C-alpha cells in the first residue's frame, strides 16, 4: 500500500512542474490508433447516456449491482414504463463466458467494448436477447470488457424519447427487486448448473 516508503517514493510529486508537463493531455493523439478507439468508445457511452434516460443520472436511484462470478459484475437499472438497462463488466485478463439471470426483455445490445470500431476483435455478445420471462443467459465477454443492453419503455417506438422519470417515483413501492438476486432451482439453458 501507500504506507510503505518504497511505494510512496514512486508517487510523482504533484507540485513538481515536470509532473504537470507529463500529465497534460496530447489532444493530437485522439485521431490516431489506439487512442481514437478509446476516444470513440467514451463518446459512444456519453451519447447513449444522453439518448436513453435509463442510463442517465436520474436512474441512479434504481440501480442494482450483483457479482456474477470472480471476474464479472452485473449492473441493472430500472426506468419508467418498464424501461431498463443492464451492463456486464468483465474484470478478468482473458476471454470469459458470463452466465447470469436477467429479467424479461426484449433486450437490445447498445454497445460492446469488443467491437472493431473500438479496437476489439469483434463483439461476440448477442445483439438481441428475446426473453419473455426471467431466465438464464450466457454472454461471451472479452478480457476487461463491457457490454450494455437496453429494454425499451413499453408503449414507445424505438428512438422515441421516453422523458424523465416522473416526480415521486423513488423507491420500489413495496415491489420485489426487478432483477433476480438468487439462483433458481432449475438449471439454465443447456442443462449446466
């Protein structure tokens, strides 16, 4: 940790002008590979957040997080009119297939960090998950990958803005969590426990 003298010695002095010079962003690199891939990825995520209210800051009240396995975290956000989003984050250094239960869909993939436009080898996650009820799915994840899925609000056409959450929608209103938090007794598709 930082309590060790050797570790503290490696921390750059924030008051040193040389530290400042090394820390400045070189904006000219954002058009060159691999920098443009990360720039494009962040721009895509920011645009999705603006376009889909369930991904925006107002949905923080409706966020649930669950550890799927040693390397995988699942985030789920609920919005008005059954809108929803889930994000799978893979923190492992190798390709991994994450098995998890998700609420009914249909779910549409918005972005996968493994896409070629972000410097990846191509998304292997399903583009569409047509679940009619809560069920098991498997998602192939790249090393240190992330994938974002969206369930459109009911009654809205794709691309139509759903608006902000109405005032006074905090809490669950006595309902059970929308996202399954326990493993059901029946095995997932494919028969593997």
